[in-house]
């Protein structure tokens, strides 16, 4: 008797797209961290298309109080941006990021991948090991690739946790110089007559203020 089944044939039929949407929704709802398409595919039955299910689910959430947000290469359920004020609470923070940590974080965000020596060159002062350790513990930065230069220094980049905290899809979504000045986050006294920076490297000046109101534990 000839067996028509092959080794690659699924034991069960692929769930319909509506059921796949429910699976994706359940994973996003239950996960404390953003979920990648690869993670979804690994959990879903054979033959499922998490990308298609996610696309249709995203459209269903459009305009609702909860939306599907992209965080780097992953996805998460997040409160609609215009309703964020409902979730805010006024709390007194006992400890905040130090000024050095804020400046270091801003430099890494705007110049990644960047080495410790490059951070020190931009800030003009030495960066302590404690400052870097603090940002690593917060999981807002991580180690990047080593530079192919003498000593092969390690580089630092921001994490998806940093992007998620500040509501960014990628680091390219960070506000630019003109946006920061328009929001009052940069001192405009060094702005040249032609509308450009009066000095090279001014992209760092004032940028740490972007993170002052979001300071975490030290």
C-alpha cells in the first residue's frame, strides 16, 4: 500500500488567518517584552504566517486605545500615544540618572556604535566605569561589535529596551537638532546665522536634556 504522506507534510491543517491573528494577539498580550516574528513563528503551528496575521491584526487595532507598536525588530501592544496621559502618575523618584550617565546615554544614542574613548572625546571628560555599568544594568545600552583598530575596543549601542522606553521604532527616530531646539531642549545661542551649528560636534550639546524627565534608578 502506497503512503501518500511525506515526512514534510503537516500532521494538522494550517489554522485559518483569523485563528492565527488570535494567536499573535495572545502572544503580544502575555509577553512582558516585545516579540519578534521569528519567536511567533517558532510558537505557532506549522504553515502559519505570523507576518500576515500581524498585519491584519495591526489594522484591526488602528484607532483603538491599544495599538501594536514596532520596537526594533519586534512588536508589542502599547497604549495609543494620544492616551498616554491616562497612564501617567505623579511619583517622587528617590534616585535619578547622574548627569554623567545622561550625557553618556545621549552620546551613545546619537553616535552609535561608539567606543569609550570616543564618548570621552565628545564629552571632554573621562567616563567612569560606574557610569557605563549603570546604563548596562538598566539595559538601555549593550556591547556592540569591536572596532577593527589597535586594541580592538568594544563599542556601545542602545538596546530595544531604550527604544521601547522612549517610544521609538529605531534610533533613527531620535529628534534632530532643529527639533530639539524647537522643543526648547537645546540652547540656541550657538546656532549660526546660516541656521547650522556654529561649531562642529554640537549635536551632543544639550541632547542629554531629552532624557532628564525619564531618569531611572541610579
